[in-house]
C-alpha cells in the first residue's frame, strides 16, 4: 500500500497531474532490503524477513528490478515537486529505517514531509484498534493530517458586530441573547383572574425579572 502510493505520486507528477497528499504508513520503499532493521526486527515481530522475501518474489520475481524506482521509490532520481507527505513507521518493524530514509529524502529534495515513528509498535498495528489503544491514536493522527491537507480554505465566519447598519438586516438580528416576554401585572390588591389558577406566581412577579432568579433584571443590549 505505502509502496504503491509513493510510486503513484511520482508517476502522476511526471504525467502532469500532481496529487494533493501522500499518506505513507510503514511503506516499503527500498526492495534491496539492506537496512539494519531487517536484522534487528527481522524475527519475532509479526512481519519477518522470510515473509518479506516471499512477498517480494511474488511481486517482482526478479532481483534485477529492485533498483527500478517503480519498485523502490527511495531510489528515484528526482523526489522534488511531489505532494506533501506524512510518513508513519513502527519501532519494531523491519521497514522502519527505509520509511525514515524516504521522509529524509523527500525533505532533502524540497518536498514537504512529516515523519512519526510509533516506537512501541509493530508492522500492521494501525489495524489492531481492538487490541492496541495506540492504533486508534495513530488512525486519528492520520485522519487529522489528511483533513489538514485536503480541506479547502474556510471563509471567515460572519460576526454580527461586523455587519454595518446599512446592510439592511432587520433590527431583531442585531440583538444578542434570548428576548424575554414580559407578562402583564395587576395592580396591588386586585382580584386574581379566573384564567390564573390559585397559587400562580406569574402575575405577582415584578416587571423585568426572570422566573426563579429574583432581583436580577432582564437586560437586552445591542452589539457594539
């Protein structure tokens, strides 16, 4: 997956249709397999040297093709003018070193690239969210990077105080907060209306005061 994404980004640049972003999750970008992590992480961490060799032989079948940039994008002659990249690796992955090297090569060529290594994880961890909590964090991180890369610029939100009076908005649009309806009150000593049930305190509340918050008048203010 990461290998194909990196190769497609280069091919589309050469074809004149550059992409917007590269999300490269523990990519295999060097089919020569000469990095130190193929030895230090080659056994005991799910993805092994033998399984990598098995996948390689089914994909290419001929070691003479390892240096072709379409198999090893790390070896491409030109990594400039590529879409921004986010490269993620895992600390116990045999592919860790080549992922780091690819991020470094992109940066050296002038292509914006960010690199993150989840030091405690193995190859494939990002799909193990039910067992590994960091996998969920990694997914969120990838989603945030993609969102930031492809989200169109947001227009500045309209704020009411920025609208000039000549804009023609109704006066009610320039008030802030809820408008409280004041109920009519009876003069002291008047008989209670039949429409008001016994014990109703609505009619006895002082004008301009909220129910349940005595002594605090309702205030409506215009925006500056």
